[in-house]
C-alpha cells in the first residue's frame, strides 16, 4: 500500500522499520524485495502530484479499456485494480485446426492510503490514451492558504 503523504528521503539500506509510521505497506514490500515485481508481472508505475487543492494520480496502463478497471475506496484506502484477457489466433486455412493460439491475461492491484485531509466523496477518475487519471480533492480546511501577514501591536 502506498501513501499519498510526503516522506523524507528513503533508502532500503536504512532498514525496514526505521521510519515505519511514514511509509505505506507497499514501500515496506519494496524494501523487503517483494514490491513491484510479482512473478513475471510488473505493477504499473504511478505519478502522484500534490497541489494546493488536490492530489493528481496518473497510472500508466496502456492497452486496457476503462471497463477493465475497478477503483474502490474502503475507509481511507483507495484500491485500483484491473483485469484484462486477450486472445490472439493464427491458424491455417483448415477450419478447426490451430497451428498457434495464444492467450494473455493481465491483472494488477495497487492500494494507496489517503490522508484524512481529502474529500472522499469528490474523487474523479478518467482513462484516456493508456493513462488512468484520478483527481482526489482536499477538504476545504486542508487546502493551502495564502501567506497572511500578522500585524504586531
């Protein structure tokens, strides 16, 4: 599980539990050498941008359709998963006889811990040109305020 919250520099050499409260489960799996590659499948890469008003999440998942995705929010855990199967057929001119038939199946699941400063009811997701995009707005009280000068009396 990843976290949308910032963390200071991290190196796997610093040890698995040195900054445990500031790391998500997925970071711990990465440090243990389990993380991003599961068998022969690699999890899609994610970019997370924090602005003053929201978090913008981009996940590179080319070749899929929007119906392949399932995005769920369970308490403060946002899960993105997808399943897709593809079938390629190359056959001879003889009906009913394959010279080659290939099946392909792709699936993944990524989870992120959302801080309690986000507005869970207004999360939006779109899929276009191989990129899944989510906009996770912050609550009004968590948005960055302009610098305020305080007069000294």
